[in-house]
């Protein structure tokens, strides 16, 4: 499920390279915000601190409520880097580490 979400987010970012209607860019901001938020929550459940920091940063970067006034070339470069990062993260992470049920709390005895 998380692997599919990463692919969907990369696809949305890839579509942002093409000339799309303004509504698509507004909708993509909300979808990216929600998707990266979900990935941050999943990383938090897995106790992966580096992934939490990365996905929280991306959640704030693609925040649709207060967008950063960056030039178009910087947004294009950022989108390309995030696409490459998502694909690398997709290839490197294994499916077994995506299941938060495998982690149990230590009992204090």
C-alpha cells in the first residue's frame, strides 16, 4: 500500500512537468500534502527517524494552505529531485519493513 502511494505521488509530480490546468496544480498540492503526511505517519509508526524528518519536510514544502513563493525553475528542479528520491526510496525499502505490526513495545519487568 505504501509502495503504491509512493508511485502515485511520483506520478503526480511527473504530471506537474506538463502544461496542466490551474485546478490540477491546486488539487495536486492537496494530494501531495496528504500523501507525504501519510508517509510521515507510516515512518513514525516504523520508528524511522530519518524518514519522518524527510517526509515532514516534504509535507511542509507541498503545503497547499501556504505555498512558498519559489520561482518556476526551482519548483521544477525540486519536483525532479523528489521524484528521483521517491523512486530510490521505493527500490531500497523492502516490503517487510513497511508493516508497523512487526514492532512491539518492550515490556518493563
